[in-house]
C-alpha cells in the first residue's frame, strides 16, 4: 500500500492538502483532502474551520486518515496554532462512516439543520427595525467591482468563497434579494437570498461583530420578507450549522421553524 499527494487536489481541496492511496497492484483504493477557512467573525472561540473529505476502502481508511490528521495539525501550525474544529460530513443513514469517525474520537454534536418560515406568517405583527442611525437597503451590485466587494464581505462573515460570475448567475434567478444595513458608509450586516417562485433560501446572513445583538440580522430578514410577500413567495428556508448558536437564536427570533437535521458534521476540536 502506498500513499501519495496527487497532481490535482481532491474535490475543492488544494493538492498540498490532498492524498490518494494505492494498493500493491497500483489500484486506487482511497482519496481524501482538507478544506479550511479562518472564520474569526463567525467562530471566535475556534476560528480555524477544517473540513475533511475522505472516501476509502476499509483497508485504506486508517492510512488515509492518519495522513489527513497529520496535515490538519500542520495547517493549524501554519495558522498560528489557532483553535480549530476538524469535521467531516456524514449522511444520517451512513452508519459505517458514523461508527468509524466516532471510533477515531470525533463527536456528533454538530449538523446541518433545516429551518422554514412561512412568508405570510406573523403578518400584522410588529417588525424588527434596524438600529437607530442605520438604514437597510438593497445592496449595490450594478458593477463587477461592487459584486466582488459584496462577495468579499460575505466571505469575511463566514460565507463560502465565490467568484463574481457565481453572484451574477444568481442575480438571474426568479427570486434574488441582497440587503445591507448601513451606518453612514459603514456596512453593519449583509444578507443574500435566492430561489424560485415556490421557495426562497437564505444563502448567507452575517453581521459585523460590533453590531451584533442590536437587531441588524433580524431587520434584514424582515426587509427581505416584505419583498418576498410582494412576489408571493410562500416559504423562506435556511440551512444552518448547529454549532452556529448565534444563527440559531436569530432564526428563533424571526419565527423560523426547525424541520430536520439534514446531515451530521462529525467533528473534533484541535
């Protein structure tokens, strides 16, 4: 059995964070990689977020896992030994993967949770308004530079990194909503929603740390709900990580209903 770093990365992982395993006959029997981001604004206590992608024959699992774990520790060292969370995605019915990672010291405290809000629910009730001195408005996305600036802000708040073309494509969806809360020229928060006539989804809602607990996130969601009502969109959904307790509190405040756990994020602290 041999393990190598491939010429190309596995999935979205860079090649230096990827490994492939071959048996003695030269047949590939496992591959895996690590993707990581530093999310200081989202997870202050454990800002280094490392996802492990691993697909291996049982005979190669321990070898591949060992290489990925060693690389994860190196990534932590390369990022000033920031407190880290290492995790892997696991389908609810994948007992083999579940049992394997729990045997390796991972826990099952995190997962991707689905929440839904009926857009018309709560009509006539008092809305959440932005803090005094701020205003909530549509994000200016008219130029490529503005779109790239908006994506960079979402990335800094914890969103996945995307190219400007990704956002330009989503602006052509039947439902598109991009909001910001401004204090003068300072951006306090940003929100992005896309979807169809049947259902819209919050792809990202983020608030700058100094503006948290002031109603910025709730104000953006309420502004978006008004727009969705006008478009007669029945449901607004969001997928949130259980680890992101701040997001779960925001969804409760905005009357979202928990529907189900869609997948587990088996993890361990580094």
